[in-house]
C-alpha cells in the first residue's frame, strides 16, 4: 500500500498524493527542484492525478502528475512536458 499524504490545494480542495512514488523523470518526495535557468525552487510532494475540479485540457484524466510545494507554500502540479525541464537542486 502506498504512503499517502493529504495536501491542501485551497480552502475547499484537498488531495492525497503518493509520497513513495517516483515521477517519470525520477523525482521523489522531498527533492528540491527548479526549472532550468530559474532561481526559485520547489519541494516535490509526491504523485497524484489532478482532481476533477481542476481544468487541465492538456492532461488526460487519471494521469499521475508530479506535485510540488513552492517556497511560499503554494502547491501545484507540474505538467509532464514541463517536468522534463526540471533539474534537481542539491
């Protein structure tokens, strides 16, 4: 059974993410990542599909996505085409 963590996306929406799953690019919960050339980093929270209430026309429903938490505390998913351009920060 995967290890799950409930995260709050906003005042009315929570999501359970798998904190033990690796992303297609190999990122795992706790990794610090950032887009190539960017200064700000984010922490990988885990993997989970986008909730139905989030409109994501470019992503098939049920696709497991990488979820990250910004240094400011905002949680968001990283689309697969963007994930390919993330780098792990040591």
